[in-house]
C-alpha cells in the first residue's frame, strides 16, 4: 500500500519504508528511517485513542502526523532537531542543514488542508519539537514533549474509521488559479510576501522556500554576480515561485524585472498589477518615472531588439526608468525554455538572474532554453530541480507521457474523458461551468491561422477555429452550428478571458495562450497535425502555425518531420496538463482517436 499509513499497534518502521518505496519508487534515506523509528516510539507511548495518520501527502510534500477527531483533526509536524538557529524570516539552520522555518511549514500544511481538501474537516496544527528548546516562534503553537502533546489531545474527541477515511479518501482540489493568485498578492508589497500569501493556500514548499531564501541572500551580497537555474515540470509551481521572488525582492526595495516571452500571460499579469497600482515618490529607488508594478514586467525577446535579452535593451531601460543596466539587482525569467541562444547570451544583466525552465515545453524551432545551453553561456550557476506535480496528479502526468510514447496507460482519481462528438464534449464542459467550475478550451494550431490584422473580428474565417466554413476547408463541423473563435487579442481578449468576463466555450486558446494558465476542466481539441499511422507521424497540411517565421512549426513540419514531431509532442504535453480536475479530449482525426482509446487498459 502507498502512503499514507494508518497507525495501529502492529505498525513498524518497515511498513513506512515499504509504503514510501511504493509511492516514490525509491527507498527513504537512513535519516528518514531513524526519524520514523523515533516518532513511532513516541506515538505508541502516548496511549491515546485517536486514530493517527502518518505521512499524509499534500501535493509534493508530506505531513508527519494527523490525529483524527470526530469533526476536526490536529496536524502535528514533528521535528527531532537538536540544535536550531534562525537564519531569516523563512529559514533556519537545523543540525547544520538549511531548512524551511518549521512554523511556516506547519501553517502551510494546515492552510492547504483547510483551503483545498475535499473532506470539509477543520484542521488545526501544532509543532512538536521533542529534542530542542532552541527554537521559538509566535506564529504557531509549539509542543516540547510527549506530555504537552497528550494534554493537547485531551481537547479532541477521538474519531472513528469513518472520520479517518474522510481524510484518506479526500482529494486536493485547487480552487484558485495562478491569475487569481497574482490578483491577490499584489496587495502585499509592504511586508513579507511569502508569509502574506500563506493564508490563501499558496504558501511555498520547503524546496521553493529555500530557493527564495538563497536568492534573497545572493541579493544581499552586492559584490557577487550569480545565476540561478531552476528546472521544473508541468505543475511544479515555477510561475508561483517566480512571481513570489519578484514581489518579495520589490518589497525590499531592490530594482527587479520579471521577464516573459508569452505575451498573452504577460499582458494579463500586467493588467492585474495595474488595477490598483500605488504611485511611488520621486525619492523611491525606482525613480520618478516609476508608475506601478506592471512597468517592471517585460519581454525578454521582442523581435525588435528592446527585450531584456536583446541588444537595445539598455536604451529601453534608460528610457523607461532613467537607469543603467548596471543598476539592475534581479531579473526573474519565467518560461526560459523559450529563449533563443542569442537571448540566453545577452540575458544575465542583473546582479542576480533566476531562470525557470522546462525544456519539455519547447514549442518552436529556435527556442534553445535547454540545460546544456544555459550551462554553456551562463557563469556562476546554482542549479535546482522543482518537484512535480502541484496542479494535477502524478499518475495523470505519467499517463500523458505514456500516450505520447505510445504505451498502455491508466488514469484514476482524475476526470479524463475522450469524446467522439465535439458537441457532447462542449455540453459536458458547460455542465461543469454551471456547477461553478472554471472551464477552458485549447486547440491545436491547425485549420485557421488567426487574423493578425483583425484579431477580434468574428466575421473573419481566419479567426474561426471550430465551425463552418474554416480557412482550411475542413468540413468536420459543417452541420454542428458551432462557431468558436481563436483567443487572439493580447491586450483585451486574454485579460478578460482569464478574469472570467468572456464565455470560455466560445473561445479557444492555442498552445501559446495555454502556457501559464489552468482551469478546473479543460477541453482539448487534438488536431490533424500529429496523427497515428502505425506510429506517431506529422501531417504538415493542416498546420497553420507561422510563429517564428523560418523556425515556425509550419516550416519545420515540411522540412524536418522528426524535429516537428518532437515539438508537437511537447505541445500536446502542455495542452493536456492544464486541467486541475479534469481534461476532456476530442480528436479531429478519427483513426488517431481510436488508437489513443486502445492505449487505456
């Protein structure tokens, strides 16, 4: 059985080791085994009647212990540290190792359980430090010994098996997305951002918190130039950490830039951060031209030379802020896999530069944001790997990879469905929308190219992705009565779409618009670009993606099908991993749909 474990009188440390290995496909460390052995002795010695859950997973982390009550539960984070020294607001040095502040960690667990867990149980929390008196904090309750813990539990009525399984069988369901998070945290620039966002369920994991602390430490040392290279797969929280680092550094009066390539996401964030901008005084570090947060969010590549990683950026910086490049303390690059090699070479213009990337999400031919290229062109690198997945279950991520690798897969505890009829899929998404869920449509970049001159025009066939007639002449939707438009305009449509001001079932995003957002349920239209013909192959004819010009998917599909296939697999991985609760899938090529159905055991 995988984690968690329900403790009984027969539970041994070997049971935890076996469950851990089944959950993570590796044996736990010796230190972890020792900690479990000690904690088991303490818990069994309490002689309490409460059901106890051990090692309960919360996204990518695990709660040590949950004591189950009739109508609530007590989360106990146990630490066997002997010597603890506070380093800063977010970290401590425990027995010589840098660790996340334990009260922050506990409060993060409790908040996530209360915010996102489906059981509806009220969770409380206590920190159990049974080996030290070095650490103290006003931010959580600290229990020092077994007697303190036993007295605490006297306030709780022991639950029963039914109460335990409410928790065990419950699910974590994200009720806020990244855009909502940005809208919330923009109000917290005067204080500790990482702590201010904690009550909203977006507290940092230990690995995220330690990265934030190390970036801030690097900023303090003005004599050193450093680059942080942070790799994370889909749902690992890269964008969450990127914005938190950006806001945390701003709150400390550093000169900071947050940089993207995805214009659609960037404009949505800019709009949110502009809605209640605070005017700054002329004496402020940013200078008299500074007008608000949105001004510090910039493209790293524009095609016109003014991007953060382009040659004319110093001119743009001077024009915007009246400052020189040498004044930049920090640049945070999100979606850095989309950088070209030249942009990577020019990009490290801050004293500290942080690159978030996932090279499995490279979309067009000239994108060179790979581990090899970063290491080739950047100096003094600190490298980190973020654990996936926060957004969707790991088992579903594995199934998506399995589809793209053409192997048998299984999906459990996630609403994944394949539809033979597009109308039926849209009707199901409509039901989810009526239930109050956030829904979205994502389509392959095929059949119509989008009208770049008339982005909001519903009468232009170039803008219609699902309907009749289509620019390509494809007649699949001839008798459906459907008319679904590409989500095109970055300055008006995208921000309104993400804020819920447009009907999400009358617009669809391409893969470029899909990066950086999620919804509860996502409908994906798998086009005729990557099809199954006794193996995955590329069909260039319906592809309409000219982004990147000579490096575009359209051009590559005609000249290098192997490269195009690699890019298409990356695209479908992105599109199929946007749904928090579920993904509904429709295939425009019937034979491809039939084959994918056969992959499910």
